C-alpha cells in the first residue's frame, strides 16, 4: 500500500524565497527516499500586461523561467542531487497537473506562498488549488 | 534552514480509509526522519444531532475517538514506532492548530478526504483549511 512512495517528486519553482524553502525541503526527501526530482517553471500566460507588448512580455518571462530553473538546479546539484527541468507556458495549476500525469509524479512540494518576479505568481492560491485538485500527494512547506 | 525538519509529526485520525493511508505514509516519514509521532482525534462538538441526546452523543463520539486512536496506535506499533495519542473536543481545524502549537509540531499529515463514523468528519475540507491556515507544513496524502 505504501511501498511505492515518493519515487518522483515535482517541485514547481518561481524564484521566490518560499519556493526556495520548498526546494531545500524537497532535497531532503529526495535524499532519504532516493526519488527522482523534477523542477518545473510555468510561465503564466493569462497575465494582464499593459506595459509591455505581449510577445515581448512572454519572452521576458521565459528568460526569467530559465534563469530560475538554472538557479534551482544549481542549489540541487550542490547537494549532489540530479534533476530534470521543465519549462511550460499556460495556467500554473493546470500545467502542474499535466506534468504530474505525464511524468507520473507521486508528490508535489510547494511553498505556502510565493512572490513572483513581477508579482504575477501567487503560489499561495496555487498551493490551495493543488491541495484540493492535485492527482497526487502534496506537501505544503511553511 | 532545513536542518530541524519533521521532528514532530501530527496525524489527525478519524478511522476512515483515507486517514489510515495518511497514517501509513506518516510511519515512513517517522522512520526516515526519526520523528516523534502524535495521533490526534478531535470529537467535533458542533454537530447537529437530532436523534440523540447531546451528552449521550458526545459520549459515543468520545468512545469512537478512543477506539480510533487505539487502532491507529496498533498500526503504528506493529511498525515498531511509538506514539502519543491525544483526544480533543471542539472544532477539528482549531483543535489541530492548537495541538500543533502546544506540541510544537513541524508537520501535519492528513488524507485528502475522510468519511467519519457518523458522517460528520469531512477531512476533505479540513485538509483544505489546514493547507491555508496551518502554522506548520502540511502533507496531504492521496
């Protein structure tokens, strides 16, 4: 019943302090359970942007996403843990759910709130939605 | 930052299948992190009861609570894990939060939904509320 646990852990990162805390916590679980680790950045598409051209904005967000994934990978590799990184575009919760299914993850680890680079990423509400609707277990790190 | 993790794990139990799954999962974490384990049953006070006298009803719930805690202890002890059990009366979420504080817990492990003995215990909504308002990390087991 509980033998196949935490084989694959998904950590959605957004570069916030809270998401970094979740990342560090996930490293501990990866170590003890010898899990595979996937880091995911979702470039939220549905953001109202007045200042920038939409295309230009998405370019900026993608760049930030790649940088965030790079930094997170660096944190993880310093602990001798290897990981796979994924960059997606779309709705954060939907994309997380899709990756859980396609990658067959057993656990999502998220911070309880997050501050995005441009204030667009409310991990708080993301973690709530995941708590209700995720197809696998969810650890909300405080 | 992440050194003092999961020293004390709280598992609210309600005797449901889902809560038993959470209990088994918690045993694994207790084992790898050498955590202390607390099992909690909250006898919900605010239940509309038409069939039974209130006092009689609470007596019944307390008995069920003690039995549930006994059974959960048995599950845990079979894995050579010792635990502390607590029976509280009141609102489930508030009592869980109080115990987290008084016992200094780092992690709550709950199932994503629960069926109470008399249909009164909706762990589903409890896990959502905890995800939002718990003073420590929360693992929602699916």
